[in-house]
């Protein structure tokens, strides 16, 4: 796939990519609020969106009309260093954005499988058509908590599924138990951005033309979102 086919925009620096990502999110959310009176923002964790979150937190928006949720999270306490909830609360839900509503994925249930019904009920009203979706990508081609060779990956990605969240048991991950948005929720987003940094990840993107989504799950999101997905990359 070429950069054009991927709708990939290359930036000279991660700072510039992060600022552009924040402005795109803010503009999309603002337009959705003007159109419908509210908006949903689903975000990924990891190191790549950290600066984007900081910039976005100060954007002028009717943040009290925005619901922020997670693309996925590890089944750890919200104050755990590897918690995506912790990252979002620390870097995004501050400044102007502290007025936004927040939907955690981690609950008091013992396992993510026990919490699926609860989290599906909470997330479903905001996932029929997510206003703005932020995705990341690992060097193994995963996005969200869609890991290659995960036991229930086919069910998670099925566009015929009825649920917007799913439990994940990924032995290949450092923290195997997780909760994630499903393929159904992701591919019906109104607008999406894949934010990726580094030469290795760009190489993965540009060489996935023949990739099987079961082996490179980000391909499922790219194909399903089509023109609604932009990719911002920086070295």
C-alpha cells in the first residue's frame, strides 16, 4: 500500500504530528457537537498519544458535551502504571477537558469476561457511531487489544457481532487480561485517526498489502474505516 492509498500524512516531528492530531480531534468533536448536541471520543493508550492528549486538553470545546472512553485497557487497577485509564485521566482529562464525562473499561469484576455485559451497556450508546476514534499500532501489527493469534480474535473482529466491547485473553501480551472495543464499534466510527511514530511502524504500514487481518489486525481497521481513517506519522 502506498502512503496515498493509506491516507498517510508524514510530519517532520512528533510534536507537529501530535499537535495536528489534537486539532483534528477538536475540530471533529466541535462539528459533531454543533450537529447533534454531543460527541464521543474513544482513545488508545501507549506513549504515542501522550503529547496529543496534553494539547487536546486545552482545546476550546464544549467539553461538558463530550464523553471520553477507551479503545482498550489492561485489567489492572486504575492507578496501575500500565492502566490506560490512568494515562487518560492524567494527560487528557485536565484543563478545559476536565469537564468531559469519562467511561472506564476496568470495573470491580474479577475478570474482563465477567464485566462484558456491564461495559457493553455503558459503551453501546456512544459506540453506534463514535465521533472521533484514536488508534495506535504495535510493531506486531496489533491495534486496540486485537493481538495476532489471540484465541477469540475472529469473534472480536466479526462485523456481525452484537457487542461493542469484548474480553481479551492474550498470553502474548505482558498483561494478558484486557477489555477492548470490537471490530463492529471501530469500523462504524464517523472519523478515525491512526497515530504512529518511527521507521519500523511505517514500514509495517507500507508492506501490509498482502497482510491477513488475523496476522496483522490493524489491517481490519484500515480496510473497514476506509476514507474515514487518516494516518499521521512522524519519525
